[in-house]
C-alpha cells in the first residue's frame, strides 16, 4: 500500500508539474504578445510625436512670420501716418491753388493722361474706400480733391 500511495503522490506531483509548465508556457506567450503590442504602441507613439513636432514647427514658423508681418505693417503704418500728418499740415499752411505742382501730388504723381488718371483714381478708390478694411475717409477726401484738381488741369492743358 505504501507503494500505491507513493505512486499516487508522484502522479499528483507530475500532474501539478505539468499544469505549472502549461501555466508557465501560457504566461510566456501572454508576455510575448504583450511585448509585441507594447512595441507596436511605442512605434505609433513615436510616429505621432514626430508628426506633432513637425506640426508644431510649422506653427512656430507661421507665428514668427505673422510677427514679422505685424512689425512690418506697424512700421509702414507709422510712416504713412507721419506722411499723412505732414501732408495735412502742409494743406493747412498753404492755400489751395488750381495749378498742381509735381511735389504736391501724393496719390497721382507722374500721371499726365486722362485715362491713366481715371485708372489710378479707380484703383485708389478700391483700396481706400471707407467700407474696406484699410479704408479711410480722410484719405478718400484727399484723393478726391487731388483727382478733381488734376483732372481740371489736364483738361485745361488738352484744350489749350
């Protein structure tokens, strides 16, 4: 009987050992699958990080360009405001004369033909009309005054 008990115990041990080996093998397979999944996830994460970095650099460059454009625009705006103020002061100091000197013309400098005058006038109106984003009522009034004076001078010169 002791042999039978011993054999039964050995059988139980062998079964337990087989179960443990199967469990170890299953755990090893799960671990391998988990590591593969982790590697795939890490690869995707690196790709997404790279893509994000590229997008971020594009945004940084865009903001840098916007900042440079803003600074350039502000400098042009200051120069324009200065010339506008200078022109306005000059208009207030000097009486308006019918004959226009070349240096008095701000918007129609170099225009001597009626068709060129009309085209320049239309282009300026499109740009500086108060309904536009960069439009200004005062500038439009100055354009109209200058256009009327120059139109009269050109018409007078063509008749003569």
